[in-house]
């Protein structure tokens, strides 16, 4: 019941290896299109996707309410698939969203610049200048995306269990290497604990999304942390009435669990639209 996340540079055989790995292990490949469909179902528009999905948002876009909506529903979508186990995610900060989850194996695929450039030129029949422009834009967007949403450097190898250079290997070999490393590294009990923890995170995220986006209760930066049978809500509100309303909603959605507040009370708080 393992969960595998794959982070990749453009033209490092990311999609090809993920697809081969899914076939080899009998896992579900949670593709970009699957996650996009989940986000669209929650009302994230195509315009918002084009602004935030694996992109470096501009200054004002990084502060807008749309950013939180995209990010919170992205996490919900990832948790929905991850709770089933036996799945593979590619991109979208999967390794960061599922950070420290038992039974989760994080892979980073890289390739040297000249190899990536050659692959892009061959795939699109483009001249070198155009291919290089795409490569640099992609690298910049992915670095900015991870910095903005997760405050992490996705080029840091310490964020991953396995970093694989695909210069000299085929997608078949890459998939075989990852499978062997994953199977040898993860214990069955880790995967079981991981799925249980993801289910708890999913419940907490659904509570956050319902309060903020469905009910539109004016609490800012709302987050929920889970520990055993308790949920703690964090954020900023400008009245104690709002905080009590948030707690009441959370308790109704998590019967049997202790719900406590870590929400800060700041009068006359203003946020960007």
C-alpha cells in the first residue's frame, strides 16, 4: 500500500518512468489530468490553474485568495488519492504535501542540461534556442512553485529518498530501479500507518475547505493539524464570535474528536483580496 511521489525536471523522463512504474507495480498513476479534473470539480477555474499549477505566481497572485483556494483543494485532491495507497503522483509538490507520511517514497528525476535540451529539440522538432527557452521557463516555474507554496527547494536532494540521473537509462530501467528501491525500503506496517494518517489529514483539510470556501467564514490562513484523536485549528480572525463559529463547524464535522483552537484573535485584520 505504498505511496510514491515523483518530482522531475523537464525532459528527465518523468511521465514515462511514472507510467512504466505504475504498470510494473500495478499501482494507480495519478496524472496531471486526474488532479486537474479534481480541482475543476471544486470550482478551480482553468484561469486559476494556468496561474498557479506548477507555476511561479507573480507577487500579487501569490497573496491573492485564489492562491489559498488552489492550494487547499490541491491538498484535498492529493489526500483523496493517497488514502487508497498503491499510487504514484508526479509533480504538484506531492513530496511536500505528503512529507513525513510513513510508507511514502519520494523520488527525484534529473538529467544534465545538454541531454534535456537534446530531448526537447527532438520531441518538438525545435531549434536549440526555442528548446532552451522552454527548459529555463519550466525550471524557473517549478522552483518558484515549490518556494511559494511549500517554502522548499525542490532541487535539494535531501528532500528525497532517491535521486536518479536519467542521462544513461531508459524509462524501463528507471522504473525497475525505483521499484526495487521502494520495495526494499518500505515496511508493510509503515504503509498501513501512512494510509491512516492520510485519512486524518484528509478529514482535517475537508473541514478547512468547507469553513473557508463553502461557508465563507472570515477566518484567514486557516490550517488544521491532527494528532491522535484531536484536531487543532490555526489561523487569524478578528472576533471571538468567528472563532467559536469555526470551532462549532469543525466539531460537527469531526464527531468524537477533540477540536481546539490555535486561532489568533487580531482586531481590524485586513487581507489582500
